[in-house]
C-alpha cells in the first residue's frame, strides 16, 4: 500500500535511486520553506526593525544571489572528494544556524551599531557557505536522475511540491508577524520555525544515497585545465553572459523591493505575504503549464518567455505608488508565471549544455558566479544611480528614485533577453535542437 501511494504521488521517481529521488523532493519541501522565512520581506522586515539603512537592507536582501560568486571555486573542494554527503550536510546546518540565530542577537547585544555589524557578518557568512553548498547539493541531486526526458519532468515535479510548501509558510508567517504587531517577538518565532525546518531537512538528507564521485588523478593539472572549460564552450559562455546581464539588470532595483514595500509603500506584512502567496500560487500553476510547453516548444522558448514575463513586473513597479496599489493585482501573476518557467528551464537548459563526463561542479560554479556577480554589482550600481536621480513628485512618480530604477531594470533586462533570444543572427545548431 505504501509503495502504491508513492507511485501515485511521485510517478516520475524511478530506477535504482527511486527512494533517494523521493527524499530529495522532501528536501526541497523543507529547505525551501526554511530559506523563504529568512529571505525576502522577512529578512528586510527584520533589518528595518533594527533600523538598518536602505543600502544595507538592499545588499543583505540580495546576498543569497550575489554570494554565489564564491561558488566558482567550489570545484576545488568537491572534485577532490569521492563522497561529499557529510560535508554538504554540515555546511547546510552551519549556514542555516548562522542565518536563523540573528534574531537572538538583540537579547545579547544592546548597542545597535554593534548589533547591525554582527548581523551583517553572520548573514554574509551564512550565504557564502550556502553558495558552495548549493553547487554540491544540485550536482548530488542530478547524479541520482536518469539521463532522459524524465530528468526534466522530475525537476518540474520537485519544483511543484516545494512551491506549495513555501507558499503556505510564507502566508502563515506573514500573518503571524502582523499578529505580533511587527515586533521582534514575531521575527524570533518565524526564524525559529525556519531553524526547525532546517534541522528536519538535515535528517532527510542523512537518508539520501550518494553515488561516489570519480576523483581523477593529477588533480592540479586537471583543475587548471578544467577551470576555464565552461568559457571555452560557446553556448555555455553565451548563456553565462546572458545570466550576468539579466540578473544585473533586475537587481538594480529588485534588491530594494521588500524595503520599498515596507518602508515607503507602508504595506503591512499580511498584505505583502498575500502578494507573495498569489505569486507562489501562480508558480505552482505555471509549473505544470510550462512543463507541457517545454515538451512542445523546447527549453529555449520557455527561457525567453519566462524572462520577458519576469521583467514585465518591473515595468509595472515603475508606476507603483500608494495611490496605484491596485497594480498588485497584476504583478504577482507576471512574477509567478514568469519565474515558474524561467527558474526550471534555467536548470534544464544549463545541464543540457554540460558534458555528461565533465566536471559539473565547475560548470555549476561558473553559473553561480555569473549570477552572483550580476546580483552584487546590481544593487551597488542601482543605489549610486538612484542617488543621482532628482527627487520629485507628480501624478505618476511618488518616489522618483525607486520608480525610475524599476523602469531602467525593465529596459535593460528586456534588452538582455532580446540579444540572447531574438537577435537576427538566428538560432545556432545546438539551440535549434533545444526548441524541437
């Protein structure tokens, strides 16, 4: 009976690693809920409670992405190890403990400046560790999947379940924060629940099988020769350039979105959690939709369409003020449906470009570095440009600096999509195969 239920719930989990594939779905359900509760408007809200300045809130809010720069060197660790499981679980727990325990600092440190400094250090350190971990855990999961069409379907299935998870937790914890009047107590409860979910995830991972990694001899020679291999592959190099440009464009303003909602639009956490919940629901609905579309039109189409929809949200944010909050009826649909296709297709697309017998941690590291560098430069440049924009108010612009930055993000991100997917050069032979 138990086996029957598993087959009904997880029909795409099959083969010799079926149990581990199912456990990785539970891993996704637990850890993504945990991470959601310590990022986005939860992290921004806590930092606003500590009275952190706008730039610091933006930088720390985007830290999960820009810290991926360090993942470029993760191969130096993982490619030397036959088994990585113990190290990965340890990194998982250390990173999550650092991130979740920042809410206990106000009870130990009374000087607000010192409190913010230590919080900043712990958040950045947590994200740096997580960036290396994310490379290893992704390669671990992919190593358990068959090299056929079911791999893509499995990734969509896992994404479907984890999105349900963080949707429920995001809504519930947003309501809880307002129940506690946005007080420190509310954040302590939210971050503590996140820590408990992280502990549960570690227990799940302990029961996942890890295939042995083939460690090559002459490690130094291979590392030097392999390090630049992703850049020598034309299609992967072009993909990395797109990822850098796209995330740089979006993070010019996206890093400050939660701050903008809380400090300037003065939204309560319940409303923000509802907005995110609608977006997540659309991600869930879109997961099945994009799965079918990818089967018919290919990964390339899903990537381009998802990227355009995600960028369109920023266009509407360019006109978002306290008088135009009805735009929130539309933005979650654009963000949710767009991210639903773009995020999964990004995984499927980049792994389709990696050689089966290559060192995937190197390719994955370069991907993280491209995304991370774009996301680090974005908020820094965005903050500088915003300070140069004259402050003015009229019927369209209530907060001119922030709104104009959203419009700049939309234009630049759209340009990146155009150059990658719609320029007149046409598709290369490899790209043509991906749309069939």
